[in-house]
C-alpha cells in the first residue's frame, strides 16, 4: 500500500511555528519514502517525518528535506509495528511571499508475503528475526534521541 499526504504550507511559516500533519498508516514495513517539492519552492519549504517524537526522515536530528522541483525517492526498511499507526509530518515555509504544497508518499508492506519480498534471499523466520532486531535498534535510537532532547531542553 502507498499512503500519501499533500500538505499546503502557508508563506511566512517559521520552523518555530511549524505545522503538523498526521498521516495514518497500517501496521507493517515501510519500504519506500518519497518527498515531492514542486517547482518554485527554492529550498524554502521544509519537511520532516516523525514516528511519535522520533525523527525518522531525514535521520539526522533537526535536519529537514528542502528542495525545488524534485522528488526525493528512496527505499528503506523501517518496521512500524507499535500503535499508533501513524506518522507525523512537520512542515514549515520560509518563503515570505508564496505558499507551497509538498507531498509525501510512504510505501508499506503489511503481510508476511509482501514483507519477505524485500529480503528474498532469506526465509520468513530469519526475516522476522531480523526485523525484530531492527525494531529493537530503532527503539534504542528513539530512546537516545529523546534522552539527548531532554538534556538539551533541561540544560
């Protein structure tokens, strides 16, 4: 399944005043991420994708996708197996004159058959074990990012 959100962003929308859009998804494996910045954005419209308070994309904390007339498309393997089944898309627009609309597309596989398609050389059991290990590592990364954020906020 491919989930999509077209997000209009008003002009003069700072990062501090960023807007949040919830994209509801199902349980499963994220295998594709696409972020479309239409022509005219001039790198002034920004977008980040979060799983709860964990910044997933771009993976570098505090960074954002910002471009002009491009579709950023990449394969990934991110297991979304804990509710709520949604991603939060954070956007802002530094353009002082024009609003922009960015689009996000997230491809997800929800069944065992489709998930194993992305790692065809291994059995379902090994794939499942690999994904459990990946989920544990994702949780460690989330915890570390939250810990760093708490330290930053707390001084």
